[in-house]
C-alpha cells in the first residue's frame, strides 16, 4: 500500500492506511504508547499496543523520541478525544531515523530558536508561515502575469548604488569593488523598452545597521516597472496587488492563519477596503492635529509617524509627494507641486509600517546628474542609465513590495525574521 499524507488519511477517515512522518509528541505506559505523528500536512495520534505489535517491537516504540522519523501502517478511525479528531491503531511500524534528544523543547528564547533555525523550521509555526509566504509569492506571479507583465530577472552584482551608498554591500569582484543589488529597478527600466510591463521577485541586499523588527540585510523584493505609466496608475495597481495577495492567502491558508491566531476578520476587511491616498503634507497635518506631533517639512516619515498614520486610517494608506530633497535621485519633482516628488509609500496598519515604495522615474538627465553628485556619486558610472533617456524616453513608473514585510503583516508576526527561512541581519548570519 502506498504512503499518503496525514491530511489525506484524515480525509479518508476510515480503513487501512500507511503514513510516514516525525514524532511530534509521545507518551505511554508499559502496555500502550501514544505517538502524535507530524508531516507537512497535519498531526495525528497513533496508538501502539504491546499486545498487538509484540514485546520486541514495543521496546522500539518505547525508545522513540520526539523528531524520530517513522513509517506507520494501521487503521484510521474518528476519535473525538484525539488532538485532531482521528486516531490510528498501529498494525506495524518501521523506524527510519532514530533521534537523539531534540534540542528544542518548550519555552525557548527567540535567540535560541534562531541559532537552531535549521531545526526550528520544522515547527508548526514556521511551517505555517512558510506556506503563507509561498502563497504570497505565487500570488505575486499570478497577479502580474494575468495583467500582461513579463517576468524579468535583474543582475545581483551591480556596479553602482541605487538606493543610497550607506546600505551598499561591497563584494570583491576579481579585485574590483562591486555591489549586491539594492533594487532591481534600474535594470527593469532598461527592460520596459523591450517588454513594456515587467515584474520580478528577487533577492535584495542592504547593509542596514538598524536592529528593528522590520529590517533584514537580505530580503526579497517584488517589483514592477511599466512604460507609459504615471504615479496615480502605479499606486492603484499597488493597492490592487496587495488586496489580491490577501485574498489568495485567505482562500488557501485559513488553517495556517488560524494556527498563527491571526484575526481573519481583520484580514478580510483589508482584502475589501478602500485604501486612501494622501499627500505627505496632509499626513503632516493629521500628525499635528490628531497626535500633536510637529514634523518638520522635508524629512522622510519615521516609524513612529507611520505608526500613527496607520492608527488613524486602520487600513493601508498610500502617501505620495514626499519632499524631493529626501528622495532617491531618480524620483522626479512634481511640476504641479514644486518641492515634492512623484513618489509614494504604502503604509500597513497594526504597526507594520512601510510595505511598498515606488515612484515615477525622472527623465531629466541633468537633474539626476546634479542629485547624484550631491550624494558623492560619479554620474559617469550611470551613463548606461542615462542612455535610456536618450533613446526614445517615455514616462514610466514602478514600485517594490517588501515580501517579508508583507508576510509579517499578513501573518501578524512580532518580528520580520520569522517571515524568511534563514534570516540575515546585522547580528545574524548563520545557520
Ligand atoms: O522603498 P524601497 O527602498 O524602494 C526601492 O528600492 C525602489 N527601488 C523600489 C521600486 O520602485 N522598484 O524598498 C521597497 C520596499 C520597502 O517598502 C520595504 O517594504 C522593503 O522594500 N524593504 C525592506 N524589507 C526588509 N528589510 C529591509 N532592510 C528593507 N528595505 C526595504
Ligand atoms: Mg522606501
């Protein structure tokens, strides 16, 4: 008889089945042993009786420790007393991988769990998050492909900065200095001349010195870039994308969300809500009037300010028209609102803050050169990028979604480190 998953066995509900997995819990007496078995789909209680399997085999069952891997053949039936409502009466079992005392037990510190991430990944919590993450990334691909976008992959080794030199990771590239990608954007801007609308989900690297619950040094960004597109349209697509992703997670991962104790009603609300768009200067007004916070015009919004805005709106809010001087060199000034840039951030509620950043792209070579120089960059290194403005330039826009930021918010996580299999931060580079 072929092996089926625990969930498939439970769906079957009765009769003889074969399953395999890992010991999740074990207890028993000298006559009967209760093993809760785990696989990637669920857990189930299995009962091994000495009278049935014989003295020798029962000794083996007695030696089983948590996380040993076993194959089980037996009969499944409904049992309301069992943890997941079904129980397997074991006819035969076979130990595949014995297990020493598993290093992880209850109530261990987050640091210990991070040191043992290679083992903690097996926890039902991490498995639930990784399944939701997979749905999120799958939804991103579907969202863009269904709308005529072409997937386009960037180089990860890049010759220049794009989001500021302070967070660049330098690599020794045959004795020359080169950098790990901070964004796919500049290369996507080249691709739109061939492909019109492009998107990608790719690894992104930033030497962030901040030890917050929102920053990783290696994260995945889902970006899009489109020719003939202005700021307004880009923000609307970003809103649609986020709602689409939440709907997909609600459709495919209810059980995981429940396991994580996520408020599903709240998520359903986010999937249907109107997300407001406001200008930076209106944001300052709200912060002043409602929260008595005096923010000097000209600064990017900080976490505390984003938190207050989110608290005010209770749903994701798009903030546009940040002060141009605080923005990346490629974000153009709005001719209709001097001093501000044609750019936006989307801020998630519940303290998750910025999940999306994007803008129209400047087509003014001289302005970009000036701004690069101000940052201490040599415009000569960006000649290829300026070429894109010389040979049939078109208005274009794009944005990037932080995959782990989004997963953290959807799952309601305390820390972004749990939104990725093996997190990397300033203080964490292994396992
Ligand atoms: O706002 P950012 O820096 O935008 C860009 O890089 C643009 N070039 C994107 C584009 O227009 N194509 O980053 C985009 C998003 C942020 O909103 C945030 O969600 C996430 O990437 N992000 C991080 N996530 C985790 N750890 C970090 N250190 C992050 N930095 C940015
Ligand atoms: Mg940003």
